[in-house]
């Protein structure tokens, strides 16, 4: 959301008329799209806040009592357990809260109080599961949103690694979902948005007739080693995040035999690397393919022991 300082927003739960400020779950609430918030803000300036549009909240102190979630205020400052009783965690409606903040920051406008309803989670349901479940039924998520939601719900090692590497505002040179799938699963479609959506809802298997695990076969060690070797050979993370290198590595593998693929990548010289770039200094797909044909001819195939 940038460095802008946002005006605080009061949230009022209509059932008890208790007023508190807005809190957000760090790394779990979906990233706010300021353009969307501005659209809602424009409507508020014309029509005021539509009182029927209740947001969903839960007591912040109840969340912090579990000890596994970090809460922040509207400007990203962490909320301590001592201050939690002054806040509601926003489960749904954060764009409306930011729109109200923009509204409240204007001169000559009467500040808005955002109406809310308290949510009771189902037995054994977590905050992560609830937020992910309600969000996937709304505006279409980006792959980033699905990965973050699934990782927060399952905490599976593959999804946690995807969350660390996927392209986002904090990691502009990050990887696409399809490239991560190639690197860690050997298949660009190994984990689709529909799979991640099911994981966000706390499900572990899919299929109407034959249930099978949603998490595909993967090799975390192999994928991490591929990234490390590419870095050691001088490729930037931005270039590794392109699918070109990952596709060449996968093409060199035979089933689960990665010995030859690693041998070829370890043989890359600085001249080989430079030959993969075009005149503008960008990694070029055709140049990558051409150079790896030469590399494959130079490096003999060695059977995996």
C-alpha cells in the first residue's frame, strides 16, 4: 500500500454497539488493491457508507490468545496483546475499511464508522481457513493469493517454499506459479488454482470417484539445488524465475534421474552464460535453447548410481 499514512477507522458491531479500530492478520489477509479501495471511496463520497454492507470481524484479543498470528493496524504497526482489546480483526471487508480511511482523511467530510458483524468460527476452524474460504468465493484471486492462502492453512513445506519465492510486491523478481511447478514438481500444471482453492478450504484430497492427494509429487531438495546452482553460475533471481532455465533442466532429467541435468548445469561457463543473453542484456529463450544443445553435447550422460 506504499508509504501513505492512513487515517484510522472505527468499526462498530451493531449487536453490542462496541466500537474498536481495525486490525489485520499479517500474511493472511489478502493484499489490499488500492485501486479497488479508491473505487469504493468514490462511491462513499457520492452515496455515503451503505449500512447494509456489514464487514466481518472477530475480537483481536481472541486471535492473539492463540499465539500463532501477528496482527497489525491500518498502517502496518504490530498490535500487542496489551492493546488488542482496542481492535477487531477484519475477516472480510478490508477494502471497505481502507476506502473509509480515505474518506475519513478528507477535510469537510463527517468521518465514517464501518458497521460490522461478529463472526463465530466453526469448531476446529482456524482464522486462516475462514479468511481463505470466504475470499475464494469473491473477486478472482491471483496465484499469489491462492499460494499465500493455502500456505497459511496447511503450512505444508512445498507451499511455504512457494510463498517465499512467488512474485509479489515485496518480491518483484519472484517466480510465477507455473515456473515453481516446473522447478519443484517437474510439471508446470502440477498445482493449479483450483487445487490451491481446495487447500485454502482445508481439504487435502480431490476427485469425485477416486480421492487423490491435492499436493502433487515434488522434490524440494532438487528444486532448491537447481536454484542454488543457477545463482552460483551468475544468473540473477529475476532470470532464474523465467521458465527458460527450468525447462532446460527438466528436459535433461530422465524420470527421477537428475544426475545428467545437474552435470550440465555445473558445466556452465561464464561464456556459456553470456551467450544466453540478447543484445539488450536480457535472457533470451532461443539463445538459452541453443546454448544448452551445445552444453549437452559437451557433457556425457552418466547413469545415476
